[in-house]
C-alpha cells in the first residue's frame, strides 16, 4: 500500500462522515485535475490511481444520491 492509497482512504472516510455528497464530486474532480500533469510527465502509475480514485468518488456520489430519500413537493 502506497502513500496515495492511505491518503485516499483517509479522504474517503472523512468525506463519508461529513455526509455531504457534493464533496465527493469535488474530490473526484480534484483527482482528475491532479492526474492531468502526471499523465503529461509520463508518471502513469500515480495518474492511473488518481483516475480510479476519481471514479470511486463519483460512484459513491451516485450511490448516495440514489439511496437518499428526496423531498417531493
């Protein structure tokens, strides 16, 4: 397990306890923005991991949005 994996797990747990789904979207976008220069500098391992982290954040947002009851007006 590398340092970026530990950072991802800590960020994921923190965001999960905050319980604001939109923060998962922002975290996913931040991962993608951070991955762009890594792909440009041919650091593929870390950049690929960041794209997987972004996918995990987006998937969590989708699952929370589907499972959360919505108000009907």
